[in-house]
């Protein structure tokens, strides 16, 4: 786990101060100085105003807010780029226009030089690449902010692609995370709307995610699991991992030569069946979701190679999604309800797939879903775009303050990307037709005897475990009771009204007793003739009768006023 220390000021070292100033200058450059002012760092805002010309600011401020944020994150480098990419999958945290724009973040930087690459290899594997590989091309095939890819040849002659992490990148990310955590703390302190989502917690979650992404042993595990679930299936290829040459900062994969799926011109002119590729790509993605629950979360055309015989090969397994069997079934319920135009079942499916505070207006949700179905689904099937449908459903859920889990949003994005590529390959492509058999299979699988037997067995196992735990738990309770350590606290709820009524009744009874005693006592005083007297009537008894009369009259008014005669 990255070490995120709590910054007490601008920073602890010169590198922190320098980087902190650079981050704030970039945010000022892209028109976020009002936010910096709210965060009580106005002295740096004034520095930014002096540093950047007004004309340059005006050009930037003419852009939309989401685009300015994307450009700022790209300029700030790897940590902020990755943070933006992860935020793009969290529409529960940021508005949808920002999520859509951040999904376009580019991660292209100049490659590290040969000396830096050799230093990285020595740090990871203890040898220079020339001693590890028979051949190693120092010119990278691709370069990103965290790592870059080189072509190489293993001692046995196998051609491989070597992904090497940039030297010093972990320290750079750690410094950025510390500053990011400090800024998140300022947001929680000075912006009330951010106190609910707790930015510092988000930064810590991001740190855990980023730690996995820069650890190439995690990506190697993703590749091997992906290959295992498609073992023996035709039409798909997965690069082989060479563990003996890999480490936390180096990943060696089988080198794949093919045509990028984005090169539609080559695919159409070459010996490829575009209709088959569209259908096969959809089937593979749907199988990842509904059969295995482990899917490639970024299947854009640049991450897919087309090999001879229309074989599809996925690349870059850094971002993967997971979806449980229960979530798959709920998603299948939603798709079937929407396709069958059943707004009531669609509303139930949306509510079970989302998290929400309080109970949304169910009737209003059903009406909105009905209007949505009328607008988007009463058209020819090939004109129905599942990506557009899912996006509109997401917008609808957000409007009702329903939160969709990040893994479900990743799944929706992946389906949308595959559908978009399929439509480019085949104008008549219909992903709904391809998905329907999988969805129906999910539905029928719930009633399969083996599934029912498994659930009954699991429930029985839970009951047996509970029965075994009860004696031990009871023994523990008895021990605590014997030792005087057991405290039982009863908390009554909903009894306030009854308690007030009892208090009022008790007060009236006491009041009546005092009134009766006053009358009896005054009568005894009058009968005894105790002086002083007025017209032969003892004054003390007379005053007692007068007080009793006033008290009785007051009690009568109170009873009449509360309607309790």
C-alpha cells in the first residue's frame, strides 16, 4: 500500500513544495481559481494570476468545465490521469458529463531513454536486458506515463513484448497522493457538499487501486485467469505470460502480431469476415459478463487485435471488471424487462441493482421508465442501441438519486464499446439479438435442479454452522454473566406519547388529591371555629375553600381545553 502521510502544511520537502505549487498552477491555468480560493490558499491564487496572462486564461475558460478538467489532469501526469480514469467509472461521485469527458483521458508521454530502461531492469531483475534476452529493442513500441513496451526475443527464440515500469514512478505517485490527500482534506473542511462523499476516503481507495495497477504481477494474474476461462474456445487468442522473466515492475508476454480493430480499412480490404468479427466480439464480451463474471473493462478498438482466420485477441489487462452471479441475474432481469416493455419489472430491477438512501417514489419511477420505453424501444430492433439504452437508464437512475455500483458501470461501458465496434464492422449488427440467448439462459439457470440443490445445501450448511456456534456463544454469554461483565441495555422507541400521557394522568391525580385534601382540611378548620374569624367563619378555612375553588376551576378548564371530558 502506498504510504499517504498527512501533510500539515504545503509540504515536507522541497519536492513536495515544488510539486504542490505546480499542481495549483495547473488548476489555476485551467480556470479553477475559484475552487482554490474557497480552499483558503489565496496566496497561491494571486501568484497564479501574476504568472498567467489574461488572454491565455480567456482561451481556456471558453472551453467547457469537463474538458478543462480533463486537460488539467493530462498535464499533471500519471497519478492524476489514472485518478481521472477511475473517476470516469464513478457516476455516483461526479456528474455524467464529467465522467464521459474523463473517459477520454490520454496517457501518452515521451519514452524513457535507454539508460533509464536499463536501470529499471537492473532494479527489478538484477541484470541488464541484453543479458536476459537474446535480443532487446531499446526503442519502445508504446510509451505511457507508468510504463512502456519493448519488443524482445527470449533465449529459446520466442518473440515477446516486455512491459517495463518507469524507474522512480512509485515515488512520484506517492508524492502526488500525499498532496492529493491534503487537498481532499481541505475540500472536506471548507466545502460542505464534499463532506458527504468524503474525498480523503476516495483518495485512499484510489491509492489501493493504483497500487494494483502498477504491480504487473496482478496484471499477469488477470491474463492467466482470462486465458483459463476461454481455454479450448475457438475464435479467441490470449497472450501467454512468461512468469520466469516477470516481476512486480516487468511483465513479459507473448508478442502478438495482428491488425488493430480500429483499422477498419485494412480489415475490409483484407481476408477478414467483418460480420463474423462483429458477432464473435459480441459473443465473447457477453460470455465474459454472463458466464464468467470476469471481463475486460476497456475493450476499445486499440486494445483488440484481429489475427488470421478472424481470431480476436485482447490486449492490456490492467483494467478488469468483476460481476457476481447475483448482479448478473439482476442485470438480466433489467434487460428482459426493458425489451419486453414491462416498466414495473424494470423499476424493480433498477432498485435491486442500485443503492439509495430512503425510498424513491416507485410510481414516479415506473412512469419515467414507461416514457423511456415509449421513446427508445418502439422502433426496429436494429435501430435500438443497447449502449444508448443503458446510458439513458443510468441518467434516469441518477435523476432519482440511485447509485449504480462502479463494476456495473464498467460493464455497461464495455458493452457499449463492443456494440459501437460491432456496428462499424457490420451495419446490420444487433447486439440485443446476440445477448438474448445468454440472458434467457441466466433466467432458466435459476430453476435448474442442480442450482436449487446447491442453494438448499448452502442454506443447510449455514444452519448447521449456526447450530454448532450456538453452544459456544451461549457458553460465552454465561461466562460473562457469571463474571459480572454482561450488560444488557433496553432501548424503547415509540413510547414517548404513552409516557407523556401517563405523566399527565399522574399529575392530574396528584392535583386532585391535593385539591380534595385542601377541601377536607378547610372544612375541619371551619367546623372547629379557629380564630381569626369573619362573620363567625374562620378566615383560614375560608381562604382554603377559595383556593380549592380556584384550583378546581383551573383543572376543569384544562380538561375541557384538551377535549378529555
